[in-house]
């Protein structure tokens, strides 16, 4: 499966880490930029509102008509206020003057910023979205005081949608560049993963070649890091295995030569009592000249000796025609289980004949001594 590949995992982890870092940096950058721009605009708007409150404070006790002309003259002297909307409220929250139109004069202003100033007599600043104009606005409300007495509220509302548009453009540029950087990161990650996993792939190929029995090939170390040490260790393992197998082959050849040249017959059986090997002596005893004649060993009745041979050596004397054979059957254990059997067959016909002749001689001598 593709997800099991080390290269895919490296690229995926590398990309996710970069993506997480870019998202975190982007979120922090956009938030910091937004707060900085809005803070600067808030400070400027608050200064303008306080200046306006200071200028119109002495005029707040005049009649409405004179108040409107006075405030208008102040606004014309401070052009910055013409970019927004100004509300002049009395101490009860009713609009005394506004640049939004005379229809609002005399109505009670109930927005949260003006209410906060009316209650706490402290300035209030907030940013909100105006659904009517479909834009973000900055609202600054400051108290108007004369001689330590609270006389009313000056509320200044100005649009900051251009700031949000600028932030949106900066954010779009940032994430566009981040996408390009992420694509470049993926490409670099693929190149890096290939460079990192190349030694592992070479070692894997070497291990498969070794598993097939070929220990002649070696991997060339491409670096001096941990992967290079792994390659050196694999090459050393191949050398050791090659030498060990060569020694094993030599021992097997030596053992085969010894068994083949033995005077006693050696028969190797598997766990099902099928003949796997038979030396020349055993073939000569049985008169076997081809491998297909191995069923002649049934005359030894080795099947009957198997059950006893599982727990220990089993010895029997078998008479085949005029020949007498001494058989020792031993089990071969591997990992606690019987993996096969080895039978050693010795031709004791001549020995038995000598013993029989000796017994007959002793019997004849004894008979002659008793009845001369």
C-alpha cells in the first residue's frame, strides 16, 4: 500500500508540519495586522472626537439653531470630521445635532457606545458591522464636560471598510504566497525523502538478494551518517554469512564424504519414514543400484522401530536371506519435534558365523569330553 511507504510518510509529515506552521503564522500575522491598523485608527478617531468635544463644549447651552451653525463652523474648521458622521447628544441621550440629517434631531440615541458614556461618563470605542451600509464602522463616543459637569456626549462614526479591504488583500496575498511555498515544500520534501530513503532501499534490495542465497553483492555507502553505518553493517553481515555458509558447505561435504565411505550402511529417513539418503554401503547391502529401488529397505522393518526410536535409540537384529544385520535407529530432533530418523546398518553375518562355529566347536568338544 502507498501509505506504508516511508517516502510518503516523510513527505506527508513534512508537508503537514509546514502547513501547520504557515497557518499559525498567517493567523497570528492577520490578527496582529488587524489589531494594529484598527488600534491606530481608533487612537486617531478618539483624538479627533475629543478635539470636537472640546470645541463644541462651550456651545452646548445655545439654542438649537445657533448650535447647528456653531457646530457646522467647527466641522468646517476641522475637515477630518467630514469623513464620518457626528452625533451631539445632551445628558439625557437625545440628539441635539448630527451630520446624518436633521430628521434625527430630537430622537434618543440608543446605541451601546453612547449608552456606556451616558451611564459611566467615560469614553467608549468599538468596531461593528453596519448592515445598512454593508461595511465596518468605527464608533467613538466621548463625554462633554464643562467645569467638571457632564453636559452630553459626542459620538463619532467613521467607516473603516478600506482597512478591512486592505487586510483582506494582504491576507489573500499571504495565503497565495503560502500556497506556492507549500507546493515548493512538497517538491523539496519528495527530493529529500528520496535522498533519505535511497540507502534504505539499497539495503532492502541487498537483504532480498541475501535471502535468495547470493552473498557476493555489496552496497556502496553513500554517506557517513546512520544510514552509512547501516550499509556497512549489512555488508559485514553478508561477509560473515558468506564465510559461515562456505564453512558449512565444507563441513557438509566432509561429512558426506565420511558417510559415503563408511563401511556401515547409513539410511536417512524423513518423519514419514521415506528414504532421503543412502550411502554406498547400504546400497551394496540391499543390492540397490538406482534411487527408484529404495523400497527394498522395507525388509529391515524400520517402520516398526520408529515408535521406539522417538524416545531413544532402537536396536534390532534382522536376518535377510543368509545375511544378518545389526540395525540402530535414532531420531533427529529439531525444535522439540521429530524431524526424521537415521538408521545405521552393520553386516554382522561373518561375526555371527564365527560365533556359530565357536558355539559348535565348544559343543563338540564338550560332547567328546563327556563321551570319549
